[in-house]
C-alpha cells in the first residue's frame, strides 16, 4: 500500500499547477492596436456642478385684477405703446391665412400702430372741464355763420398729425391756409381790380373768396405770420396808384368801366342831363358792360338791344 500511496502522491502534485487560477487586484493590461484617446481637457479633482436657472414668478396680467368701475384716465393717462396686460379688451390684429387673427399677447401689429386709448370720452370730458377756467365763453350774439363771417372774416386752417415714428413733427403740419372774402375788404373799384390781379388764380369768383397757402417756413407759426404779411402787403399795394396808371387809355383797360368811357358822355349829351337822372340807365349800363367784358354772344347782344329800346322808349318786339 505504501508503494501505491507514493505513486498517487507524485501524480497529484504534478497535476495541481495546471488547475490553479491566479487573481490580481490591478487591471489587466491589454495590448490593442488602436490609438489612445487624447484628452486635452485635463480636469483635476471633481467637476463643478451646474447651477439650475432661476425662474422668476411671473405675476398674472393686470387685467385680471381690474375692477369694472375703475378710473381709466389713471390707468392710461397719456399716449403710449399698446400693452396687452393693461388693456382689458379682447383685441386682435393681423392676418393669418385660413386662421384666426393673433390675439393681443406678443402681437407686434398692435404695438407699432398709434392708439387713442388716452382720449376716451370720459377723459376728454374731464379735460375739457379742467380747461374751462382758461377759456372765455362764446359770444351769445354770434349765433349764425353770417355774423361770424362779418366780425371774423379771416379763416385760418392747419392740420395736426399723429405718428408712431420716433419724430413728432410732420412736414405737412407746418402748412397754413388763409381764406377770406374779398367783399370783407373795404376797397374801391381801382383797388379791388388791382387786388384781384395781384393774387391771380388764388381768387374764386363764384364764392368771392381768395386763398393764400404758405409752406415756405419750417414752423407753423412762421407760416402763419408770413400769410398775414402777404395779406397786408397785397392790401396796401392795391391802394397804391402808379404814375403810369393815369396814362392808360380806354384800349389799355383790363375791363370795361362805363363811368370812364365815351358811352357815358354820349348818353348824357343825348339826354342833356346826368346819367343818374336818366330812366332805365342802370339796365343799359349792365348790358353794355356785359357785352364789352364777356364778348359778343346771343345772350349779351339781345340784352343790349333790349336795354337800348327801353332807354330810348322804343317799342319792344315780341319774339
């Protein structure tokens, strides 16, 4: 048995190394043909943690807290850009193809146009009441347009404009228009005719009104003063009589004046009395002046013939 034990022991010792597995704490090195990753951003220690973004608590729109009977003039006291959280109105602006118009939140169309939320009727009424103490009452006797034109014959017109641009000045706001009836000026025949020729096509014969428009100066006040200066200069110039005007003959006259022509002298010599004492003389004067100023036509010639028959007491033909 001892011999068998020795043989078994030798065989067991020889086979033990083949079945033993070794374990190590260090990582096993691998031989790879790939390149190592180049780490350019070398960090030492632990990386810093990112801060969470702070989100402020957004308050609800102001419109949800507005009472129904609030003072709108205090909420929107003056002109400003549209703000959706302040205006309690379901306003929409813009165009979307096959869809509803955008609402008021984040709508640039509502922000770039001018609004008139500061001139609501209650606010206008309150402002007018506050300005009353600075105004004089309207004269009670000026109850008709005719009286207004009589005592205030000059009418001045200008325009104001509202823009959403950075500038508040509009070039059209400086234009001033002055209107006045020519009959409101106390002019004789010579001055009236000269005044009409000085203003030219600014005179409207149908309404007996002349219009002066000034836009040369940069401000409205300067254009208004310039318009008043032109009116004053033309008025005084129309009364001036140049030396050459006394040398004008009947052929040089711009219009036919019966009182300064040979027709008056002929009629006075025929009747042996002054023209104002002759019967039917006014109708004859009108017919002659119309014929000479307007030219020959069936109407003017017939009126002239009828006036001559009445002046000479001749029978009138029935046509």
